[in-house]
């Protein structure tokens, strides 16, 4: 498995940014006729995290998800960091070309070197 960081352009400052999860989503319920105190905590998956960037980045998150899914998948690593996972290095190279062709310099794919 090969991983890469995905960088977007911030809609406000136009510098490279990537979302991180600071804390998982906490979901509760509201009932019409009773009080519900139950809450669940659930982390985002990669696609959910990217979808929530709509309006904060300069590209359409759905289009990014569509292109990335052709070559690999978006994943939240260690419940915090957004990465792209692919099977082989050629997939990273193809993905880099696809995002360049579709978004120009608005999205970057940066391979992560193994430690």
C-alpha cells in the first residue's frame, strides 16, 4: 500500500491546506416526547471529510472524490490525517496527472515516504 498526502487550495488564502480531524463527530438524538441522553462518537471516513470541505477549498469535493476513487481511496489515517491510498507507485503518478489535468494547481498529491 502506498500513501500520499492530498493538498487543496484554501478558498480564502489560496495556500495549500489539508483537513485533519481534531475530534470525532458526536451524534445525539432529539425526541419529540422524551429526553434522549444517548450519544455516539464516530470518526469520519476519507470521503466524508473531503465532502465537508465544500466552500472552504477552491475545487468541488465531489469531483475530487470521483477522480481519486479511479486510482485508490481516501482514508483518514490514525483517526486524524487525510491520505490517499493506492496499490502501486504508477497509480500515484496517474492520479497526479489526473488532478493536474482536472484542477490545474488547485490540488496536489504528495507521496509520503516510508519511515
